[in-house]
């Protein structure tokens, strides 16, 4: 179902004290904003702090595709469900590029997440050299097809377009560049599964902050944000959320 989402990917940041404060401080700041879903992705070891509250939906930043087994250091979709997760990030560029996750692994993860009734937020995006050499659409198309071709109901998946060159660099895609990619993504989704693309949320991520939220959210095909650095502080994330309702 297409809805507006403002999600925070905390990567390997925060600690139990800062998270307890966030869980207390964030909900009142967004209490009057009801048509946006807020989702937080903390590091695995802090998921239990979210399980102990019921105001902020949450998910994991990664998972393994097998249900169980001798996979030291890995965590399955069933285990995440057990901790109350409803969402999981799959294919974040840091997983693809630093941890060398392959398209085959990501497809298996998406299918395993859906099997366990987790909503995958599937992250895609081109590197700067791919954009410079005119390969952006080619890259996005193959990432979408590699990950989603076997999915039976695409409306159960959320897409996050995160151009690699915009992540953690302070350099956001212009609204026009982001919208162009989002339009392309929606048209690809339409060819993978006709009739559903208008029902899928497509988020933008990459140096999102309150200062650039208003211009980005005005774009017709941007349904919300996956925010890194600016999601760590409750006030900043709440500001992004507020601008996202005001300007849409
Ligand atoms: P930044 O917002 O810190 O650029 O990170 C974006 C991101 O990777 C979200 O998943």
C-alpha cells in the first residue's frame, strides 16, 4: 500500500542511553502528524528497547536469508519477527559495496523477509561513476529486476532510491534528479508487475535534512524519506516529518 513514510536508518550509531531518550522524546514531537508512518532501524542489539514500547514502528538493518543454521553472526527473519520487527532494510548500498552482498543474496533476503511477513525496504541506487557514464537507469533497472522478479505481491515491498553518491556526503540529489529516478523506478515496477506501481511507496535517501525536505517532498513520485545522519536526533527527524506533511 502506498503511504508516506519517514524512516531513520541509524546504521552503527547510538547507544542504550541515547535510544531511551529518543524513544521518550520523539513520539510527542510527531503526535499530531498522523498521515506519515515513522519507522526506526536501530542496530540489532537495541531492537529490544523498541520492543518494550509501542509508539514507534521499527525494523532491522539487515537479515540472513536462511531460517536457521550454522551461520555465526547472522540473524534470521523469524528472529526479527520474534523481536517485534515489522520491517527490514535489504540491499543498502553499504551492504552491497562494503559487505559485498550480491544480487542473488538480496533476492533471497527479500523472499525470506516476505515469507516471514516482514516488509522489506529494498534499497537501490547508482554510484557516481555509473551516473557520469549515463548508466543510472540501466543500474536501477537491473537492481529492481534482480531483486523483485520472483516477488508475488510487489505491493508488500517498499523501495528506497538512495544514490550512492548522495549517502553521507552532504550532497543531496536535486528534486529534479530524484524525481526523474523515481518516475523511472515506478515505470520499471509497472513492467515487472502491471497495475501496481501506483500502490508502492518509493522513498528517497541520501543526505536528507530539514533544509532540503520541502523541495524534495513536493515531487509527485517521492513518498517519503530514508534518513541516515539526520534521523539520530528526535527534533531533526520530527522536523523532516513535519515539512513532509506541510509541503506535500
Ligand atoms: P545520510 O542521510 O546520512 O546521507 O544516509 C542515507 C542513508 O544511507 C539512509 O539509509
